[in-house]
C-alpha cells in the first residue's frame, strides 16, 4: 500500500531529478519552445518540496492536490497548469484514504492524464507530455519499473514526430528531430516512482 510518506517522497525525488536535468530540459526546449522548461519546472518542484515539508499533508490525495496547486501558482507558461492539473486531479481521484493500492493509484493517475488531455487538447502522437504519460499509465498496472520504461520510451519516441499541439506546433516541419521537453520531464516524474519506493 502507498501512504502519504510515499507520495511526499515521490515529489521530493521528482524535484531532485528536475534539478539534475534542468539544463537538459531547457536545451531540449530551446529549438522548439521558449527555452525555459527546465528553469520553470525547477522553480515549481522546489516550491512543491518546500510546501510539503512545511504543511505535511497526511493523505496521498492531499499531498498531490497541494503539490498541484503549488505548481499552478509558481510555474509559468503551459507547464504549470498542465502539471498542476495532472497532480490535482490525481489527488482528487484518490480521495481521503490514508493509504491507496497501486491499482487505485494507477486508476487515479489515468484520471489525471485524461484531465491533461482535455485541458491541452493533445492526443498520443501530437509530440507532447501525453506521449510519455499515456504509455506510462498503461504500464503502471504491471510495475513502477515498467511505467518508467514506457514513459522514457514514449519521450524518446517524440523525436521524429511533427508537433501538432503547443508552442512547437508553430514550427511545423522544423519541430521534427527534436525530443519533446514536456514528454521528457513527464518521464522524469514517472521514473521517480520507482526510486520513491526504494527499488
């Protein structure tokens, strides 16, 4: 079973991963975006780690709902609302339970991913974070390891795609050949699950 401590660790591990990879995320964002994806997410997840330390919510749902709210209020551009919606809607779907099963978490995360799809209007193949999140959620029923691998594969798989949503879509053919930064940061988020459980 997964408790509030696990979800706090998940956010802390994600914050550390984003810290480590911020320069790479910004480098990926330079040719097809605003060159601020890494710095924006770094600021957002540092704020999440700080607020979770201070407020220490005691249910999985409360941890993710607070994290999502914090991202929306601190991250500029599209990333804040998209990541914030993902975590808030996942948190709401988990409800007030003190512990949740991996299966319940997988279902809740699917609800969060669906909310992101609705908000951004993106589908798999559009070269967005959805290309990492959808395969990750599909694999989550198997294991955290499988979900992380699926997200990473999905992120790498955005390289040959032409962007059909988001800032990169304005570039048309020139978006081809660049790995999507949003899918890459989503893979960091999913990859952090395994480490948060100490695997």
